[in-house]
C-alpha cells in the first residue's frame, strides 16, 4: 500500500496533526509518513507526549515506526 505523506507544519503546525494523523492511520490501516513535525514552532520536533502517543498506537495497531 502506498504511504500518505503528511506535512506536519501545515496549518497551526502543532501536535494535534500528529495525533490525528496517527489515529486515522491506525483506523484505516493506511501507512503514513509525517514530515516537518512542529517545524514552525519555537522548539520543533516531537515532544514527549507525541512520542508517547506514537508508542501507544504502535502497540495497538502493531505498526512499524521509524
């Protein structure tokens, strides 16, 4: 299946796009690539709560995370 590429700096560019994209990927079983996560923020990249959400959904969905 083809990956859906998501620009994490879109719109507000906050962590909600990360959580929403991961949840929808888990529900639809469609793989995603998240890029530029929180890019325009003062401290870009994943915060601990985003990593926790990724790890939880990885276990629930038996997903491969890189």
